[in-house]
């Protein structure tokens, strides 16, 4: 019985976001990796009201405008009375120290709760992992785990290489 309890406890601790820190709006791949933050995939015109109604006060968009032709996310978010910031990351080549520092600043200055999103959540998770390593001084494995809590998936190897190239 004690062993089953320990297994259940370990499973709960390693499932990432079993208990969200923030109520999650119905958005693609939405998670709440920490208090006041929701990470998610792409949002569209039909999501803006849902985002506002969920209490989100600020949206940080990590996608270039070219990914959503025909949808002016900045205008839609601002028209809903929310703050909007954009750090356009097209993919792995944009996972730079300069962009990580900009991401860190955006998070520090964001009104909470904040929604941070890209197309799937993968770039959000990549930036969170690199921030954990380069800004917070976390180990590679700790940073990757944090990134996964934020949505890191397909960019994991690129992130790992960048962290390890930095001497961690």
C-alpha cells in the first residue's frame, strides 16, 4: 500500500501541470506553468473574448505577423482592452540570448494574468527553458523540465544544444 501511495505521489509530481495555477481558458494547448501565467498555442479572432473573460490582462505573442495573415492580433487584443506585446520568433534560429532577455523583460513587465502564446506552445516552452538556464541559472535538466511545463516539445533538442553550448 505504501508503495502504491509513493507511485501515485511521484506520478502527480511529474505530470507537469496537474493542478493549474490559473483557470484555463479554452485555448489550444493551454497550461498554467506558474501563478499569473497561461501558456498556449495560437489564438484567433474567436478567442479574444474568451481570453478577456478568463481575466487575462496582457497577451505576449511570440509569432511573426506572417503566421496569421488576415488577423491583426495586436489590434484585436487592444480593442478588447488588453495589453499586447510581440516578440516574433520564426523558429529555432530565433532562440537567441537577446530574445530570451527580451522575453524575460516582457514577462517581468506584464500585467498578470498574462497569456504567452505561439502557434502550438513549443516556442513558448523553448523560451521558458532558455530563460530558466540563462537568466535563472538552472541546470540543463531543470531548464528542460520547466520548458516542458510551458509547452516545449519539438524544439527540445535545439534548446538542449544551446544550453549545453553555454557550458551547463
